[in-house]
């Protein structure tokens, strides 16, 4: 393997570093919540994301712990 002149980094450490830079710019980060949909306004600009529904059973039906996703 030839990797001279390149950097090898930990993706986890890069993500942590990026998170601190984003938070310095007042970006809100919600770890543990995957975005399932991008939300747009009437002009087509991105205004947020929607998280996925939680508590869905294997058959696709809402279970007893069902929680609807949030629009952030």
C-alpha cells in the first residue's frame, strides 16, 4: 500500500471537529436523529429537515411506543 503524502484520519474525530465548528456558527446538532426528508419553502429554499417516525413495528404499523417524527 502506497500512501505517501496523504493524510489518514479518523472519520469520528473529523465529525466531532466539524460539529464544534458548526456549533460556533450557531448550527443546532441533534445526534441520534436521522433526517428522512428535506423541507422546502414556497420559493424552493431549504428551511429544515424532518426526522423519521419512531416506534414502527416490523409489520410497518405504529407500535405502543410510536412517536411521530419532528420538523426541525
